């Protein structure tokens, strides 16, 4: 489940394109100074200010909301009612009359920003107003604080590209296995709990991965280890890694990791974007069970895109792979869902 939501992107972009081709006006997006956090109400207040300042906008206007969010219906209605009240406080009258001027309100998400938009037509000109703020600073003020927190520990870093990692014991107490991509081939590293390499092996049987964005997942079992690749699966043992056996397989990539803190039985899902390699990523922890909908998400910033999340043998921990944009290194973190705020 995503905490953020979006308007249909086709509508957002078509509105901007149509405006750029006409005599309408698109004002630069209002970019707030980077506060520690910003609520949806803050963004709506700014958008209402910009709508009220549109030249020659005379009400009443009819509001149209574009929202295909993952919020509950009550939450969507709450922010829409809040924006409606903001407009009325700024003396913009609102009506349900279908013949009235339409004011279209939408919310769009990019990998790094949340974009609030308002579009209308005044005196044969399209008017669009935008408000943007960093996605990482977004908070939902109306939701209760989650009864859990994230703890983060750097376990390992390397200049080699890390595709995935798997724990050999609870919390990495027995070490971990790291899957790397070098010279269009796969290597596996077995490490102890201090991050020292105990054994390395090349999975030549997996063949070459001629891709700018290779993907692979590793799974560690007591009898054999497996690597999942696009359209194939490979099994190997540490006793004879060169004898790895690969066969065609229908790929079923790992489901989102769900953690359970020691203080409760409810699960919390780990979600990240990882699609933008030019910016830091935000790891979100959101309720997994329906009984928790409405609880706030916990989040943690990372120094680059999150490439892999793998649950640990400890149900409250997971291993996360990211690329540090400042150093260029690939890093492995241990994430623990702890109790308390």
C-alpha cells in the first residue's frame, strides 16, 4: 500500500500540454523551503492561496477532484473538504451547478516530489497553478503516531554492484550472503557477522547478464542456495559452487517484506521506490493488516535508491541494499522494527 496518492497522470500532463499550446498561463510551482516535514494541509493552504489569486476568477466555481489514491474514502473526503473550506475562507464561492466554471484539483507523485495542481479556464485562457514539496518531507498530520520506530545499521559496503543479500542467521548473527554483479557475471560472497568475506564463488552457470539494470534475488536454505533470474533459476552449494545447476523457470519475484515487532502481532510492510537512480530514497513502513488502516507510516531516508529488501530470519528485521550517491558504493543495512516512538 502506498501512503501517497496521485491524480491520473494523463490528465495532469494533458492539462499542462494544452496550456502550453494555448494562450493560457502556468505559474511556476510554489516550492516551499525545505522544512523538516510538511503536511497535506500545508500544501492545500498554499494551493488555495494561488487559486484565489488567479486574475478575473469569479465564482461560483464547481470543484472536480482527481484522486485514485490508496487512502481510505474518509481520508480522501477529509482533504477535499479541507480544500473546499480553504477556498471559501479566501472568498472563492463554490457551487454544485454543472454549468458553473470547473476548477480541477489533482495530486500527482514523482519519485522525489508530491505535486498539487489546480486547473481552470478564465476568459478563454487556461490557468494552472502548482504546488510542490519533497516527498521525503511529507507527513499526514491527522493520523496517529505509529507505535513503532525504525533502527538502521550499516553492515557492509562495496564498490561492486550488489543485487541482493540474504541473512545466514537471525539479525545477521551468523553472517550473510551477498550477490554481486561484476563483468556481466554473478558472484556470491559468504560473510561472517563482522562483514569479513569467508568464501567467494562465481556463478558461471548462470551465464552473462547483458543488462544495464540487472535483477536477481538470492535465497539461502540449509541444503542448497538458489538465485532467481529473469526466466531462470539456479541452485548451488558452498561445497561445489562451480557445479551450480540452472533451468528455465517462471519467475515469481519476492513479495514486499512484512515485519512484526516484538511488542505486537500486527505486520508492517516495507515499501520503497528505487526507480530514480539520481536521488535518495525513502523507506516506508506501512500497516499490512486491514485493522491498522489509518495508522501513520514510519519512514527512513537512504543516501540513494533502494535496490533490494530481504526479510531476515528475525521477523522484526530485514536487510536493505542501496547505492550511496555520494560515495558511489553499494551498501547493506540492517533494518529493525522496534517498539516505541
